[in-house]
């Protein structure tokens, strides 16, 4: 039996993980470079140029930063994140070059799947208005590790260490003025996966696929398909568990706050 990992050790890994997800998710959720969120499509007249009509069309697309996104309810936004994260992590796993050298040293499905679930949980929590770090650490511990963590406020030394580790995980994605290119985000996701491998035994507890997916995963040729289907199924299960947990009234005795 694997040695029990104390809560403090889990928290020390999840705290910088949570901080490192923010440059990725906040950029997608909050950016509104063309003012699309407040744009209301006007009556299309001859006096409206092509640029204006293109922006009106973009404002109707359900992506973060658009008027259509602002009109979506929380469950709809959560479903969007499931599809977005699932497709994105599948792409990263399918194109090893996006992960850099790390892609050759970590099990693909487990590393990317773990990072994807963590990203998804932070994104869904954000749509529920939960941004508090301790609350997010609690959520990841509960859904991914089946642990009700006892989270206490970080000491000054722990806070500095978490900032430094988060900067390592984020890499050039957090540089001022840098654009979140696919390659930069891909490398960051692989680093997030590597960070979670510090508690590899705990990762087996996270939501995963069914027996069919596991069976397919052990077969030649179609094994990769089975693993990705299993990760996709696990992603949806993680989302459902997170939604149920976030809808429950907060227990004042639990660590973390909303």
C-alpha cells in the first residue's frame, strides 16, 4: 500500500498549480480586445463597413469575451469549458511537439488528462464566482484526489515558494506583453501535468473512463483511442462532481472560502 501523503504536501502542490492556471484561463475568460462583450449588433445598413459587420458577427459567437457568452447561464458556460478543455488537451496529446521535451518523458494520457481536469475545475469554479485560492485547492483535492483537505493559510515562506513554482509552471505564458500561442499554452499544460506527478499515486483516484475505455486502452492500434475516450469521459465526470459540489452550501468548518 502506498504511503499516505499528508494534506500539507498535497496543498503545497495544488497551490502553485492553481496560480499557474490563471494566465491561461483568465486570458480566455476575461479578455475582450475588440469590445465584443458590450457590442450589440445594429441594424445592418449600407453605411456599416465590413469591419463593423465582422465584429457584430463575432459578438454572436459563444466564446469568452462576446455578448453571446455574457448572456449564457453558468451551466452552459461549464459545458463550453468541458468541450474547450477536452478538445485542447486532446490536441496537445496528439501533437508531441507542443509539449516539448516533457512529452517524451511522461505518460501522455495521464499527464495531459490530470492537467486538463485541473484546468477544467478552476474554470468551472470561476464561472460560479469561486476564485479564492484555498477554495480552489479544496475543490481539486476533493474531485481529483477524493481528499477533503485541511487547508490553512500559507505562511510568508510558503507563499513565496508557491509564487516561484507557479512562475516555473507558467513559463513564458505569463510574460508581460506575450501572446498565449498554442505552443506556449501547450508547454504550460505539460508542465502542469508534470507538477501533479509529484503525487502520481493519488492521480489514480481522479474521475476516469469506464471498463470499456480501459479495455480499449490495453489493445494495440486502438489503445490510444481508448485512453483518450477514457480521459474525455473522466473530464465530464469531473465537471459533474465539481458542479454538484459548487452548488452545495459551504460548510463553515471546511478549509478554504468562497
